[in-house]
C-alpha cells in the first residue's frame, strides 16, 4: 500500500447524502448505491459514512466508536472509559470480510454516559466533558482512536472504496433518518483508516471534497481553543470549526456558513441591511475560521444536514427533493440511481448553505 504524496494524483473525492424530514427510516443500502455510482472519484484510499437515528434503543447514551491497533491499546482505553463513564454496553462493531478492505484494526463501540461524580468534579457541561475525554484518548492512549462520539449516530469508515466500506460495515442492517457518504481521492495527505472521512466530534460529522488552502491558519486558531489536529487530513479541522462555532459560540448553521464561506468584502458592501451588518460582524469576529480553497462539504448534526460550497463554487454539488426526502451529492447521477423521479434538482450557488432539519413531527417523541 502506498501513501499519497509518494505518487501525485489529480483531485477527486465524492460526497452524497440522504435526509428524511419526517424521520422515516432510510436503509443503509441506499447510501451505498448512491456513492458507488461515483466510484471513479475515489481511489481506494478511504471511504466512509455517517448515520443518524440508528441507535433508537440507546438514544440517551453516547455511542463511542473506536479503532485499536492492539489489544493493549484496547485494555488501556477501556480502563480510561471505566474511570470516566458508565458503560452499559461494549461490543465489536459487526463487520464482514470484504476483498478490498484489509489491514483492519480492532473496531469496537461503547454505549456510555459520563459518571455523575466525575462530571460534577470536572466543572464541565456534559458535551464538553465527552469531547475532552475524546481528545484525551486520541492524544494520550497510543494505538486508540475515537472516530465517533455522538448520541444516536455513528461514523463508519475505513481504507477502501466507499461501496466496499459500506458492505464491510454491513450498513444494510442499519436504518436511520440521515446518511452521508464519502469516497476519498487524497491529493496532499496520506491514506489510512483514521484519515478517511467523515470526521466527527460529538454529533457533528463532516465529509469534504476539495482542499483547504487556509489549513495552517485554521488549525493554529482551533488549537488555541484546545482542539488537537493529529489525523493527517485537512478536513479534520472543519469538524472542530463547526463544533466551536455552533456548540461553544452559539452560531446558527446559516451564520456558520457566513463564517467558513464568507462573502467577499465587495459583495458585502452591496448587501442591504441588516444582512450587511451581520456579514460584516461575522467576517470581523471570526477571520481565522474562514476556509479558503475549493470545497464542497456536507455537515451532519443532530436533527439536520447542511450542504455548502466554497464561495467561488470550485467543487460540484447538486441538491434534489422527493416527498419528504432531500438528496445531496457531487453528481446528479448519484441521486437519480436511488430516486429516478427526483424533483427540484439544482446546484447551490457558491457560499449558499442548504440546510434541512427534521419537521417538528419528525423529531423525538
């Protein structure tokens, strides 16, 4: 196996998503079929999925998905988890042997909630406590990596083509209200299990097609706030930017789009009020979170999904609807293969966020 950087290859990558506004169950086989149409956008150096609403029997617990390099790493991590969480279930994530998915680590999941005494003594809110535990595991326990840590959702990723990764994780056995998918064709960073998309923290997940020219600026800014970028893939920092802006700074996803894909100053000058003042405030307040370079991203979060292009629209992105479903993908073909009668098909403008959320009746009872 080679790591990209040794051989120069053109930019590719594919993203796809399905979302049910009424929380009707979507089977994981559908997202596999969608992403497989864009096979040539990937090169086998990474594929992955994020799925929401898949753990209805454990909705009050964080679903921690982990890779382990060794049994010793697993033992050390489980000791850490026992000291910080009440773990109600621990199990290997079900997989099957697939020809093109090899060198797999140990893959486990834990349904857990913070120990009350530990949470109180930490003086942190619950979500910050969990995120700090994730960073502690990933930074201090050699050979252990938390790659998913939200409630009622999970990330499934690996080295391989995305359709093979989906079959490896037996996604057809999962039903949820939202799935996102990614096929990787890295151009600047290595291909490895932890570097595959999606990147996730708590219930936020990001799949990304493109490159981040501003990565060093974005990374340094986020590390000032305690985030650790150690996964050799620029997309990781987008997940942390989303988490910081939404969870810690309280910005809406529309406002977040106005930060990471901020309009040019010349565009802002022509905006009517109060839109102009809001855009100016976001650009001046969060300049280090502006992402430059070509990109299209899909951001999953509890109860919602956002699609966003860079402000020059240098990467393809298509959106469509049918009944209560919304579809998003790099190519229209990836939508038509699972919904031939898709309606309202369009390509969002650069910097224009497309945000969908569950209808009120589609939420939890």
